[in-house]
């Protein structure tokens, strides 16, 4: 894990900024040029879209009309570098309904598959997922995911990041900078990219900031804008979880949020 170089404009705050850094897992998402109903990836592998791992004895998730949900993200924690507080085994899956996924009414579903369940064979009778079911979803191609551990430096929109820049807040300090220094400042504090853990990046503000009981919730997954991914108009998707549920490995109690420009 490489150290992050602090730009000259921020060197005076080095000690405080280093204390604010968080390890996270950066995700490289590579779109595959295959048909959406012909997933070539390992059924237990980490992916966006594709065929999920459903062990024998587990029901395939459905919506209120008993229609099959569509896998949006599958994270196999065995494939990730170790991240403090996060599982090092098991699979987390996020499913959307093919219709009106955007209303955040709780129609999405989370499944956490334990390491014991991962030893079971895949169900052989998965429902047929027609490629037309992907038509309105925010992820347009199956993606292979690769992981590397990195350091997150902060995010202007994350309610868990605050810093006193010599008596100025983030925005006032940024406004006082030259264009060259402002670019270095913004580059240092980018919270963008696909990631597990770390600080969150938003286009409209952090929803956790408006609910006291969610203010300490942690980001499990951020799905950013990419060539074949977009939530609304240049939007970003997030999975959050309470520290207690994460500690107890109750990842099925996560919740989803997205916003866009």
C-alpha cells in the first residue's frame, strides 16, 4: 500500500491530514464485451452484473410480484486485501428490481453468503434472466473486478470528514487558493472511484448527515460513474451499514443510496 504524497499547499497540515487518512480497497472494474445473459466469470467471483452465486437450499431473490431480481454487484471478500473491520470471507450481493430501481423504496435486496454456505454447490435451477431485464438498470455490461489496497485522504461531501484549515473550513480554504493550488487540493481530496470502504463521494450531499442514527454508518461499497455505469445523470451508488451490523457480520442489513447531478 503506497503512501499518499501531501501537496505543498497542504504541507502545513500534514500531521492532522495523516490522522484523517483511511485505508480502503480500490476497485478496477473492467467491462466485458459479452452478452448480458452469458456471464463468463466464476460464479463465486466479484463482479458487477452477471450470474450470482446461489447455493443449494437458498431461494433466488424475487420482488413483491415474485419476479426475479437482477444482480447488480457481488463482492467476494476472499478476493479482497485485508481491511480492518471488514469480513475476509463470504459474499455480499446487491440485487435490483428490473423496474423502478431508482426510487429507493426498499425494493433492492442484500444477501450475505457465509463461508460455510460458499462450500455448497451452485443451484442448478436459477431463473432465466432475459437480457431485456437489464434495459433500465444503471450498469450496462458485466464487469470483472480487481482489487488493490490504498489510502483514502478525505472527501468534501462525506459527513465523517471535517478539517480545520487554519481557521477555515474546506470550502473557504479552497476558495482562497490560486488555480494551481486549488487543483492540487482537489486532486488530494477526491473521494471518487469504485471502492470498498473509505470515504464516500456524493453529487448532492451525504444522506447520513441528516439522520443522527446513521451518522456513524460505514461505506461498504461505492459504485462510481464509468464507461458502462451511471446512476441517473452522472450519479453514484453506495452501500452503507451500521458499525454494529458490520461487526456482527449482518451485511444483509445494509442499505443502498444513490444521487446524481
